[in-house]
């Protein structure tokens, strides 16, 4: 019935537009809804649909931008911040590579923590340098919205939330804090499920505040929900979508954000019909499990449920490291196996590369299916050099250095007196 309706719309549109234009619009309307999981990606995963393959890569690149922009060198006073300012962020990170003008960043997101697990000494390399921008908060990602040109190409005004993966010592402590606690405030009991419980460390990153930090007087949760609601109000007359994306810890935060938005009705358009909602989709990579069986029931069965596509690399241990006896997977799985790629080291580049996001995106570009008999071939001509951005995974036959994505001279530049000084960030990179 739904497909018949879309066909009827396309015929009506064709009476006022050229045939080619009408077909393009009809396909765009159908395509974005299907690719966002309207039908739970039924029939699109094995073999992987060509349009879905490109869409997954696009959101993966938006997530990868959080890693590319992160200042991780503990010698820098700006360690833990974004290297780039919001205005030029997607251009400076070159993401998504094919179309950086499709979105504009509207807000940076910051997180603090109330982690209860001590950090092993091996994770702590040195204290924060004098003049550090913040001792309490870290930059965790951003909210972006499709530009007018991007919305025209995407078929709707897409609001994207991209969360960063684990980079700092305190975040390792959060990752290790695996106690299940009630997800109070994020999602409560409902018809068919009791109070869901979630990973305490992930919830701490998402929901903690710190009154001593100007960046976290609001929690990351409050920041993201406020901005999503503001953008929905700003574009309330348009066809909108909300897409969450992230890798590893960022995937877990995307999962929490997705259910939070739906459970608390932030995606309701504001009219008299509570079922008139903006679709919410999470496309995540290398995600650990987040919650218990009640969380799974709530995520997948509440009215207006969020859709989730979990991209998992078969040899990556992170998605399965939390025991299934206590934690449950949610959503639909897209299974890859980058060990099949002829472009990567043999017998394998190792656990770090198997979990690396660029290696995941290489897998999405070339997967021919998860079965033992399925091969590997780059359907999307994605530059294999990207695989070595942060790790050493590419076969030695390629003359590409390991971990090559670094700021020129690590941000050291000469000042007017000729002395070398550290300038590893853009002005405005601490925007709220």
C-alpha cells in the first residue's frame, strides 16, 4: 500500500515536472525512508544495497570526523578539545569527503564523567599542562543539520548527532564501569517492559554534569536534546529526520541518544497527533552492548521506535565483550569481515585495526556478504590509504605510512620572533 501511494505521488508530480525530474524525486522520497530503516532494512543487507552502502559510509565519515578533529596529544593545553572550529569543521576534516557542504555544524557537545572505576596508571601519561582549556570536560562530538543544498539532495532536512569514541583516560574508566544501573530519565518502564538498565559508565558520560566546568553545567544529554529540539522547531514546516552516528563509545552514546529522543517524545512534531513523529535512526560502528533485556524490549517495541543499524566487523571483540547473559544487542546487524580484504595485512592487522572506524568503512565499501563463501571487492571506490589514518593495517605493498593523519609539524609553527610555538587549534574551537 505504501509503495502504491508513492507511485501515485510520482505520477501526480509528473504532470507538472519533466519525467526525469519526477522519477528522481519519487526515488529520493522512497530511498531516504528505506535507507533510514523504515522497513528495518529488510532485503537491503545481504547482498548490501548499493545506496545503503553509500549512506552507511556517509554517516561513518561524519563519525570519523570526530576522531580526525580530536586533539589527543597530552602536551597540548588543548588536549581533549576539537582542533577545528564549528564553521569550517566538515571542510577541515574532509567529511563526508564527497560533499562537505551537505551539512553545517550547529553545536559542539562536551561531556564530563562521574566514573567510579579507577584508571590504571598505564593510561595516565602526564598531568594536564599549565593553561589547559579544561580539566573537567572533553569535547565529545557535534550536532549538524543539512544545508538547503544538502536537504535538496538528501530528500529531507537531516539532523545528525555524531559522537566520538574513547580517547582519554577517564573515558577508559567509564568503559570499564560495566555495572548495570537504571536508565532513569532516559527511558522508564512501559507497556511490555519494566525499568531498563544500562551500562553505568556510558550513562555517566552521557548524563553527568560538573558545576565547575563552563562546558558541562549542562550534561552532554541536555546539550544534545536541547539542540535537536531547537533544530526541529526551526525546521518544523519541513520533512525532517534525526540520525545518530558514532563508533565504539560513540556508538553507545548514539544508542542512548536514540532511545532518549523517542522515549521522551522529542521527535513529536508538536501537533495534536502524538503519532506524528520525525523518524529517528542510529547507524553505528563497533558498538558495545549498552543495556539489559528490558532495554532491548523498550528500544525495539515502544511506539515510534528508533531504528538502529549496527555495523559489526566479525573479528572485532568490542561488540561482544560485554556478556550476553546480562547485556543485549539491539537493532539490526550489518556484519562485515575485513579479514577478507586483499588490501589489508595478512593474516590480519590485529585487534586495534579490526576495531578501527576507517577499517570498518573499508569493509562497508567492499563487503560482498558475511558468509564464508562471500568475497570482497570495492564496490565503492574509497581510497585504501584512508585505512592507515590511525593504524597500520594496509598491506605493505602500498606505500602508505602508518597513522599518517597528523597536523603539520604536530601544530608547531614559528611566531613573529622566529621561535617555534604550539598552535594546534583554530580560534573558536571551544564553541558551545
